[in-house]
């Protein structure tokens, strides 16, 4: 939605009540509203990693939730590495086998993470 060309040309049959500028403005506003809805939905589906730290029973001091390469629309190797290493340390501390670690890294991939515009790692169930 964000890349939709908003340079809309409107050609109307003669109608004294509607101008092409009014239609153009309505279309332009609808596109802007759609982008806002899409952003809100994406934010809801992509919570910050910091929200998962307690749920995963990880030590907050052991998980880096920030990132240095913001690219909200791209998979983040950096964020994946942060989470994978924290999971590895937690499993090591619990004395759990490497089989579980391998499974976790097979399920989670860099495509499941993004570094948002505020340099915070976010999780996404699946990014394409």
C-alpha cells in the first residue's frame, strides 16, 4: 500500500456537481487511510521482541532487543541472531539438549524478524 502511486488522474463526464479535484482528493485520502490501516495491522502482528522476553522466561539482561540496522520491511539477521543466542543461553542454563536448540533455529529464521524504524527488533510469524 505504501508504494501505491498516488498521482491519480480522474476523467469525469460533465457533471456540474463533481469536480475531478474532489474525486482525486477522495481517492488520495482513501489511499492514505489504507496505508495507516496496513501499518496498524502490521504493528499488531509484529510485536516487539521485548514483549516476548518474559513469556519465554528469558533473563531480560540476556536478550538484546534493539538493533543497529533499521529496515522495517526486510528480514533481520541481526534480530534473529539476538534471539537465537538468548534462547541458546537459556537452554544451556537449563541443561537442555542441543536438539531443542536446533529445532528452535529451524522454526525461527531471519525472515521472522525485522528491525523497525526505532531500532527495535520485532517478531513476525511469517514475512514475505
